C-alpha cells in the first residue's frame, strides 16, 4: 500500500467512476453565473453544514438553477463538455449520467437530440453512458408513447426511477422496467433515501432494477441488506448529498460504513454537484475523513465502480489492474 503519498494525491491517482449523477444537477457553476450573475458566489448549499429542509426545498433550488441553463440540446452539449472535462481532470474514467424526462414533458425538448448532444460532448479517455430519469408519475399524458419509443434509442443505456420517493409507485412502472430489460436496457431506481428499507425491498421485487441509487436506508433492516447481497444489487451512494438532504443523516454517522462492512457493493458519486458542491474526489476524501476508510478500502470502492459499470469485461479488468498497481491487493 502506498502510504507515503498524500491522501489527496492517492485519491487523484485512483482511476474512478461516477455512476450516479443527474446532468441537470451537475450544471457547472460558471455556466449558471453566465445566466444568473447573482450566483457570483456559490449557492449557500455548498457550505459543509448546510441542510435542506426537505426534498421540496432541494427540488425547488435545483429546478431554479437548472432551468436557467438547460433549455436546448446545445445547452446540454455545452454543459456536458465542461462536466466531462472536470471528470478527466479528476482521473474519472467512466460516468453514468441521467437526464430528466421532465425536460421532454415540460421543457419541450426532443429526447434523442438531448441524448446525442450529451454523447457528442464525451472526450477521449472518458466512457459515458446516458440514462433517462423518470418520476413515479412520469408516464402520463403525452409521455407514455415517448417512453416506449425511448427503449429503442440506441444511445440510451438505460432508465432510472427519479423524483420524490413517497409518491405512489404506479402500476405502469413494473411493466415498463420489465420491458426495458427485455429490450437490453440497464435499469436503476432511486430508493431508500427518503423511504425506508421496506420500500427498497418493494422496488427490488416490483421493478427488479440492476442497481439501486442511494439505498442507504436498507441498513434499517438486516433482511434487506442480505437481500441486496444475495441478489448482487449494488448501491450508488452519494454521501455528501445524503449529508445535506437526507433526514437524520450526517457524514460521521453515514450508513455507508455499515453497508460496506456488511458486504454490500457500494460505489460513491456526487448526485447533484450544483446543489451539494462536491466532486468525486471529495466523496472519497469524505469516506476517509468521516468514516475512517483506509486507502485499501477506498481502492475497493473504486473497484466496485468499475465492477458495476457497463464497460466490456476486458476494460473493467484493465482498470482493476491499474487500481491494484496503485493500492496493492484487495481490502
Ligand atoms: Zn440521484
């Protein structure tokens, strides 16, 4: 283990992934400042001790910032170029980002154009996979045929259940998630951030996602923790996001340590950096600082990111070898 190297250098040199980031929530501050000069200072929510009152408070601030910029496919392209350059600078090799189907439903955008605009921004050396994020009630009105069509978009890696978790899980979703899998799409779902372990289990049973976004409240029920392990369903955890948004959770007591120690595959990501002010490297540093993760354990988290990625097996193995070279054997 390379202990002589300063921690932030070690984190920088680790090949990393970002598997849970909403592109609207990743709006670069410099673009927000271009259209909203009052943000010459970062949002108050970037302060370490900030806590959102509730999800509605967070969503209102996110929409206020994101909708100031994201209005056209070109605006997605320009933002994605800057976001992806930030990943390259942090030695992030693989990213899964989602765009909100609400931008099609309410913003009048063409999903295929947004998808193409994001993909065209991907630089050499960064693998990008794009998902469509759909709210619990996102299949109403004009959206149902668009969602059906989206499963045929070749540039769409998969789908993700977004939005307030306490909204009804409508009957169309189980059917749609099953159809997505049949059509070769990767499926995810946000669960276990606001709703408890029972909801995680319900989502696992009804939607059968390949992976859960957040999922941290699974820790409240050991049976759900062992179910995640048994089914091999990983959690894309966002510690700083949870620290600032999730009721009752702060970094020092974050359940990620318990989940990691219980053998659940966990990764770390930033979720919505324009709201939370963190980078991928910051998330690794937070695990070390607040949760006592050793370098070997940080390396295991990085390995997990590649293990759950949609990269070809040979490419996954190449990054694992690179992590082993930097960090030594498994944690
Ligand atoms: Zn999220």
